C-alpha cells in the first residue's frame, strides 16, 4: 500500500494497525517513495528465574522507620511542616 505524506500524518494510527497486521506501507512525496513502514520482529523475553538474587540483597529491619527530625528538616528547608490531623469516622 502506498500513501502520501499528508495521508500518513492524518491516519498514522490506522496505518500502524495495518503494519502490525503484517502489511507494508510505503510513504511517498509527490509520488516518489521516501519511506517504508514494515512490521518488526518482537524480541523474545528473557526469563528471569525466581530467587536468582537470593543472598545478594539485604534490607535493614528499620528501612521504613520514620526519618529523624534533622533529616526531615533538611528536606523541608529547615522547618518541619505541621502534622495533618486524621479524621475519625462516625461509629468508630
């Protein structure tokens, strides 16, 4: 299939669907072919076995503990923001 540049710009999504279905599309300028859209071969996925990094990664027991105030102040420009009040639901 051959289309002109204007048609290719206007209908690119539709043309890409045709290419994905296996069709080749030639794009022409003033009737002279300048580019070709062709489907690509998908790359095979590499299978990563479970547990391949066992023993290589360590997470500290306190990794999700709150940060110390001096470090928090550094993040907020020297002053801690006020704590947000949590609203309680009725009946609880």
